[in-house]
């Protein structure tokens, strides 16, 4: 697990839980630092997926961010109070 010493200055919310974050972090970095490795499930098998490439190429880190599905968490900087939800693969098929 990624562990970083020092203070955090923001709070984001993941599936209703408060997660500390730092200005300049991407959502994926903040989630990984908090020990959260799954941001979505696949549409067919419901297999868990999470941040992988950390540069926007693989689309494994998709999540619902402030109500908007299919957001690449590795590319989106955190904002105080941001709401992130794990993306259910079956739900995205009907969207």
C-alpha cells in the first residue's frame, strides 16, 4: 500500500466515506493512498478494476465523479468535497 507522511489539506468522499487528500493529487492517487484499489467493476463479469497505468491510457480507473460516470480518476485532480462512487459495470451498459 502507498503510504505518504505529512499533512493532507482536502477531504473527498468515496462511496460515502471521507478520504484525506492533498492539493495536486489525482483522485486515483488519493484513493490508492487510502488503500482503495477498486474503482469500478466490468460490465460482463463484474470483475474489479482500478488504477493501473496512471496516465490515462488504459481506462481501468473509471468511476462516477460528482454524478458523472466514466471519469478517469488518474487524470482528474481532487477538489475539496468531491463525491466519488465505485462504478458498477452493469449500470454503465444501460447508460
